[in-house]
């Protein structure tokens, strides 16, 4: 069974705070890890696709790291803004073409 | 706008009805997917199509019947659904199936309520 866990389930921060959350996944048969941002009433939107252990990717104020040996990825948001409020999903893909999404971390940034 | 369009956005149907969900993409992608999101559950992959051929069916009940007439269109035909099938149904596409650096582009989903 592929278990993809995201924590915390929800998070409330003040505008300007930096924050981070975690995606845990099986450390065997790793193929790729995807991060998506899903704003209410919109489509999930890809943030990062990560494939190599030690990968670090950055897009503006958002960055992500990947540790495939221990099975986790962190997503960081620097200086959170209200428009960052969304659910952040990670999706794990293994070598057997099996893809599983986590339940997401719901971020609310208060002005 | 992701380039993936789903219709209808909302659907209410009775348990004896037959309806279809439609997904369309003009991104030139070869792979298309149906996902289901039930309340407080992660996204669940239902079906995968690659070059119009179904490559994956994740033990989905036969009351859900997918159809992919070409690489740009994907349908999900629904019949004799149960109230517990009420959920958000999302369509996605990607350049190819599960290429390691291939992100998926999602539609906005169809919110289905079965009464």
C-alpha cells in the first residue's frame, strides 16, 4: 500500500510569515514527486516536479526539497501573502506507474 | 486557465439517471486521466488513457465507464450511481503517461451530487 502523508492538515499564518510543510512517501521504488497548488474554485496547478534525491527547486517565494532515501519532501513559502492561501498537494509516483496523492495541507494566510 | 476544460461544472443526478462528464484539452497531450475527490479524502486516480488506449483502471466500479475517442477528448459515462459517488471529478492531461518530469494539467472539475 502506498502511503502518502502530508502534514500539517491545515495551517494558519500571518501575512509575512514564512512557513513550511511536509510530504512523506515510501522510500522504495521512487520515481518522481509532484507538488501542486489548488486554490478554491480553481484547478490544481503544478508547482514542482522533483526526481532526484537532494533536488531543490524554487519558484519565486516558494521552494521545495527532496529526500528520496528517507522519503520526504518539504515545501517552503517565504514571506507568505494572502494570495498563497490554497491547498498544497503532493503526489508520489513509483517505478510501477502507481501514483498517489496526499490529502493536502490547507494554508490560510491572514492579512 | 490550464487548457483543460470540463463540462458540466455541476451536475445533480438521480440514481437511475445516465449522464456523461466531458473533458477536453488542446495542449497536444497524449495522456488523459480521471480523478475522484470525495470529501476529506485524497485525490484518487480512476482511469488513465495514453494515446486513446486505457492503460489503467484502478478497480473502479462498472457504473463508471470511460471513453476516449481521441487524444483531446475524454468522457466519463455514469449510470445507476449511488449517493456515495457524490464527489468532485477532475480530469487531467500530461504530455505522456508518467514521464518523470511531466506535470499534469487539471481541469476545474465537475461537482457531482447523486440524489
